[in-house]
């Protein structure tokens, strides 16, 4: 079991996860003209909160995750809602190439800082997007490592301008970003810190 297999059962019980996803979904609606003809993918979908929030705005949404337990919970949730357009898929995009067709929109929330090869995944997204398809990435601004703790081996957030430059280098256009949410997290017995989250938008050239 990986870290997210262990966390899966209690994921939806954390109100912050719903609030954060709601903020991301609302800004996506404001910034991208969504419609039911669009085919979308959520990368690292977890329990699918963001996709469930957007299910009435889009056509088919493929929800991929490399945690078997997260995918199991997504699958169970799709049975209890009017959500025939939501497709949970167990898939590790970091290790495998996607061969399931193109998407008009790719969304990922708080996943990129867990990815080892950022440029590699950006290139994969570009290949998976239809011409002029959109990418929406929500993640942490640079932080001191206290968000996950000192044992975390991933990225300590991102400078959105540096991430934008990497996207430009790899064929994306019309790139913009803005702050979309603030997480308050207890980092010690006496200290609560705030961590800002940005939402970056880009278009496949």
C-alpha cells in the first residue's frame, strides 16, 4: 500500500478537501468555456472530488489515479450518483504512456509536487491534449517544506512563472495563473501556517 492507499478511506471526511476542490472547480468554470461536448481527464484524481463537481459542465471525464484504493472509492462513488460520464481508471501516467485518446481539458490539483519528472509529465499532457485543448494545474506556491514535513521527497511548491516558462518551452500558449485557495495547516503543536495555492491555465498550441 502506498501513502494514498492508506489515506483514501478518510479523504472525503476532510472538509478542506471539498472546499479546495470547490474553489478550483469554480475558477475553472470562470476561466474556461466548458460544455458537454468536451472530453476531460483529471490526473491524480484521488477520490474524484473535482471531477464530481464538474460532471454537469463537461462530457466524459476520465479520472486517473495510481492509488488502487482511491480508484476503488471513486468507483463506488460513481454508483451512488447520476455520474455515468465519470470514468475511474487505475493508471500510473508517470510510468506509462496514455493510449486512450485525446482530451479537450486536463485538470490536476495538488498532484504536480508529487511528480518526479515535471517536464516529462508536461510533455505527456501536451501529447494527450487535442489541438487548443486546455490544461488547468492547481498547486502550491514555493514553501519551506513544512506543508508535508521534512521527510517529504517531492517538490516544495512551484514558482508559477518558472512553471509557465517550462510550459512555453514545451508547446503551450496563453498561459496565466492566479491564487485560488489558502490552506491553513497545523505544522506543530503551537503553530498553524497558511499555504497559498495557485491555479495555472495553459492551452496546447
